[in-house]
């Protein structure tokens, strides 16, 4: 680990361990309807009183084992009375939104969920994210169980939403846009997602029809908020795949708060379960911190920083993959020489300040920088033997290759290096004016990319070099006649690009709540503007401009059944990022236009009670009309763009999600999605796009033993129909419209909870210092399904055939996990 990481860690932990905060029985954050903290709220119960501070935070000690009445009062807001019953030593986090218009009385927890429900945002609880098992556990692991979100690669954190690809999703942390490395080509190289789940407070997700305040992408928005700790705390987790550690801290005067997390991951356990036997030495590590400072009642400052270092060393040894049919089984045996050495280092820092000029006017300024240094170096020689498998059970050579159909070799070489620096500066304004909410923002982005691409591939079949498919060469009639054409690699890309992209973007939107007869109505309308220009060492593009209007209307009728109907959509653009400008030959084309999509989303949220427990059914019908499409191919997670706008397309589908307490006290859900997305390039006709995942079914389920409630079960099940893909490199997609097999995966976890917040453990022994302590056992790919991500194409010059050998993902893997919270 280099000196930058050491210095960063020392400063973060020095600030994080500033002091200890005092414990409390009832604690929380009090906000107004605009999510601004409310100061000086009087909180009283049974003679005990407390007041919220400038952050809206309060602490209150209350009697246990009896029904309590907690009263919240403020001169500018209506009184709130809440009835609660707490156990001995229980610490309840009660976050409250105070309203100026009406009084709230009863045994309730007041949150902002209703507002997000109107906006069509899916809310995911951080506790669910941390507990649900998965080969790549985290936020993305949970997103893949939602309807409309698809992935057939458990080693990757990337996901496709409603027909889009991995580059069409916005990710924000604390309103700051997050970027990911450029060169990663396979899921096993990714290592860690940016988001540290130990630091998360809120996770909101929108799969389409989102508001103008979010950026210029075509598919989805993942909006994450990190916690502001209220007291000292620490979490720890260790498993066979790595570990994590985080610390919460608060200064004595409550003005400083810090939360810092360190993570380490090693995917050897998963990768070694694949067909390829390897010497695999990966190290994925990062350190991340979020610090906040309440300078005054009007000024707030925060810093978000992250340093990650992913080293991927891969030395394949042998591989044997069996395929074919029962009566004609085939096998591919491969022997390797060489290795791959990849390295991805990213440095990210962002400063954010919030100034409350008046009670009705707030300004925010955000500045961020992202620097990535990436190298992708490999020389791998693969010598293969393709043959028929001896299926005679009594034979001494049973299950071995008995007859060889073809032999050959393949040499891959790469020396790819990239250095990218992205700088952002943004100003936002928020106004409350006569029951109207007005929000606006202006942003400048500068992207500086230095990229060198050198990669080639040579393929030999039975001693004869295979010509590249993309250039015209004399026909090879060997061995019957001599070949007079030049010897050329099957693939050859060489390019050096120094490019700068300057972007100016802005938005304005208006929101209002009202009534239409007896129904409640919410309105939102806005527009985004984006101007950019690409310049390079040898070329300069034209300045381009997009205009994107968007709108939402939500109606909640005054019915006995609680339902919210919503229609949303607009014109969405995706100005090209660097990868979308680089063509298959490595050349950057600066005048590639923004892809354009018209969204229309119709949805219904139906909340009801079943088995005396709350449930919600969300139904969404959507359609996207796509123009100026920049076509692409996907190989594992690597996307290669055509860098042109010669196609049009569409995406349409239906998403259903039923969530609720299938088991009392736990949240589970069932998801179903139907999707059809096609494109028409150069008027050749409509074909399936690479992300055309027709059907999707997912189940996320939590349970516990009735007689032993501390033993819990977590189930994560995903079924996706096969994607188009697995075609040879540089092939014409109109000639290869085969689909991979269906993706089926079940991950299950069992957990024994020794201590939790409600266990009532005393502090008389060492274990009493823990708030939570659990030991888990996980089984990944429970039913040992063979899921393919791509195909390896083996050529045989004698039979003139090409064989598609599936590249299978991970098999069944066992993991043990220990988690604790102080």
C-alpha cells in the first residue's frame, strides 16, 4: 500500500476518533418537509426533556417496559405526539419529519417515504443490503433482485436497467456523481464497488422517468446518502472473501462528525471454482471517509474521500470445459502459458457546503475530483485440443477426450494504459415559495484522458494462421495451394489518444402539492441543458447542445384502498463519455452525438394489509423510443462502441414488485419483469440489443426460526432468460443472434445472532460491549448451476466449423462470515 493511502488513513482516523458521544434510549434526527434539520425542538417524556441541535439531532432517556408518550414541540411547527413502548436497554432510532400544516398523533414512525413514493423511487433499507448473501454482496447485489434490473454475472457489480447498458446508470453519493474505472473487461477484475455499505444511511433507486435534477444518462439513478453519526461506534466484518472495518465518531460539541471505512477483498475463493485452473493473486482494497462540520446554524461543510487500489494478477494453467449433447459429448482442453497483470488505482475527493441564506432559500456548492491510473498488460498463449469425450462407463478412458477433432493455439497481447482526471464544480439552489418548491443547478465538468491502446490476437488452427475477418485478403486454400497473402493478426488495435472534454450543464425544476377534488396531486416539471466539446491532439469536435424536458404527475385518490397513480417521462439524452467516442479500432471520433430517448412510465403503488401485516405492490409499464443510438457489443463486462449514431431502437416492458412482511418483522419481496428491446442499424431491420433480457424473476426472502429467533435465514434467488451474446469478436450482430443459456442462481445465508440491540445483555462481561454480534454461513450458487457469461470460439480448418464453448461462471462455494458492531 503506497504512502498516499497511509497518510489518508492516518488523517481520517485521527479526525474520526475525536471523542465519544453519550448514549441515549431514544435518539434521532428531526427534519422539515424539505429534509432540512430543525433546531431547538423540545422533546419531552415522563418528566425528561431534551432539545434538538443544529443538525436536528436529539437524545432522550425514557423509562422502559411501559407505554410512553413522547411529545415534540416547536414554535414554527405543529406538535407531534407519538406513543412508544421500549424494552430494557433498548436504543430506538426515531427520525421525525415535522409538518407545518397538521398534527400527527399515534404510534407512528414519521419518515420521508411518502414523498419518495410519489416520485417513483424505490427505497432499500441498509440493513437488508448488509445481510443478504451474494458473491458480490452490497448495494448492487440487492439491485439485481429488483424488476427491470438485469445482470448475468455474479462477479460484477455492473447492472443493466430496462434495456440500457452498464454505462447508462447514474450513481450519486451525497449528491456527488461517482465514476468507475474505464479498462475493466471482466467481472473478476472489478474488486470493490465504490459504495461502502457500512457507511450507508439511505439508498434510493429510480429505474426510469426520473426528475431533471438528476444527470444526463438514459436508464437509471442510484442515489445514496451516507450516515451522519450521532455517537461513537464501530463495525467489523470478516469472511473468507475479505473483511471491512468502520468507525463512527462525534466531537464533544457535536459540530464535527466523521465516519471512516476500510475494506479488503480477495476473489480467489470464487474464481478458483471456475473451469480454468489458475495461480490467482488479487488484492482489492480501499479506504473511504465522510466528514461533516456544522460551522454555524446556517453553514454546513462536508468532505467525501476515497482511495482504492485494485491489483489483479492472473496466471492461467489449464482448463477443461465439457459441452455438447448427451449422445455426443465434447470437451475443450486448454493449456496456458503467460500471465496477466492489471492495476487500477483511483483517487476521489469532494467538498460540499450548504448555506441556508433564509428559511426559504438554501444554496449548495459541490466540487469534486476523480483521478484514475489504469494498466492492462497481458501475454497469454492458449493451446487447445477439441475432441469427443469417451462416454462409455466401463472404459478406462471414461470422461477423457478419446478422439481429437481439432487443435490450435491463440496468443493474446495487450499493453493498455490510461490516465484520466475528471473535475467538477457545481452550484445548486433550493427555494420554497408559496407552497412551490423550485430547484436549480449549474455545473462545469472537465475530463482529461490520456490513453494508449496496444492489443493484438493471433489465432492458429492446426498449424494455419486464421486471417482477420475485417479486411479483404486472398482466400487461404492451404494445404492444397500456397498462400500468397500477408500474415496478419486476427485482431490488431494500436492507438494513442490525448483528449479533453469540457462540459457545461444545468437544470431547473418546479414541484408542488395540491388537491384535485378530494384527491391529493403532486406535480413536478423541469428541464436540463447540456453543452460539450471534445478536443484532441489531432482533431477537435464541434460544440454540441441538448435540451431535455421532463415531468411527473402523481395522484392519490381519496379511496379506502391506498393507491398512488403516477405518470412520468420526458426527453432524455446521454452525451458521449470517452468510451463512447472511441471506435473499435481505437480512434476517437469527437463528433459522436448524444443518444436520445423518450421515456414514458405509467405506474401504480398499492399499499394494503395481508395477514395483519403491511404489503405493497408496485406495477410499472414503460416504453422508450431510442434515436441516435451508438451501437455496441458486450464481452463479459467490456463494452465496445461503434462510435456512430446510425441506429434507432426501442425498449418496452412491465415491472412488478410485491414487498412486505411475509414473515413478521422482516422485509422480503418478489420481483417479475418483462423486457423487449431491439435496434435497427442502417435500416437493416430490427434485431435484439445485447441487453434484451426478456424475462426476469427474483426473490429476496428473510426468515427466522420461530422457537429460536436468533437463527435467521436469508435467501437471494435470481432467474433471467438468456441474453443475446457470445458471438465471435468483431462479428456482424445480424449474423449472430444466438442467445446464451438462462441464468439461474440461488445464494443462501444462515446467521446466528448472539447479541443485538434488543438482547438486553449486561455490561458485566467483555461481550457486553457489543451492540451486535453474529456468525454467518453462506452458500453461493446453492444448486451448482452452470451459468455462461460468454463463449470461446474454437475454429477447425479441416471441418470448416466453429465451435462455441461456454465460459462458465462460478460453481457452488461456501463462505463463513463474522460481523460485529460496537
